[in-house]
C-alpha cells in the first residue's frame, strides 16, 4: 500500500471519528427471531441499518435509513427522531414455497422518554409505515412497530424488553405478520 492510500485512510478515519458523536449497536432475541441494528449518530441526523431473521415465519428483513433527530441535551429526558427507511423483505408468500423478495420505502420515527423519578428507566417506541405508492414488487403496504421498556444498566448500555411486529399486506390481500412478539435485548453506545 503506498503512502497516498495510507494518508487518505488516516484522513477519512480522523474526519469520520470527529463526525460521529455517539453511535449505538443493538441486538434482541426470542427463541425464533434475532434482530440486530446499528445507528451512526451524526449530530442532528443519524444513519441506521438493521437485519432480522425469523425462523418461525421463514423470513428475513433488512433496512437502511436516515433520521433527523433531536434531544434535550445529555441531561434531558426526551429524544425524538423522524425519517425514512428502505426495507427489503424476503419471505415465503403463498403455498408454492417460492421465496419472494419485496421492498418498501417507509416513513416514520422513534421516541424515547427517560422517566425523571427513575432516571435509569426509559420508554421507547418506533413506527414506520409504507403506503402502496412506496411499496414495490408484490407488496401493497407495510408497517412495523416496536415498543420497549429500557433500563440503563451502565453508562453506555441499555437492556430492554420489547414488543414488536412487522405487518406485510400483499397485492392479493394476503396478510403476513413477521418478527412478532416479545423479546429481550441490549443496546451499547460506542
């Protein structure tokens, strides 16, 4: 590797390190489902990505997104973000066991409130919806939601109990629910 490439990589690393404020990575599990996600916090906006595998419904989802976010500072109880996500869903649709790949551009956001009386406990909720005009392939529309009760276990980690669901409505009015149910998980700040 010549000196120009090394200098370029060092510059990108230093600038990238100064851009990212507090990024998070998380994982949640049930007996049938595993979910993982990453959020790169760039100050007033965040870049996020996630993947889910549900063996009970034989489906996988992945998303990438951009969120405009706001908080009341490090000591404030409220954090809010709104934005877009591109979802790609791979699941069995119909009785012929062919796997179908669908995509949807979803609009939505998330909300976190840390209780003042119990400053280690917070409530988190997210909702993303994709109407028919933003759904592709054989997908008519979709929505996904996630509600969590979180506990700050240490300065840079949260453990939580979550209830989530992703509902897919196809062009032939077939309805499929994936990633549904309670799970346990954790987020780590880095």
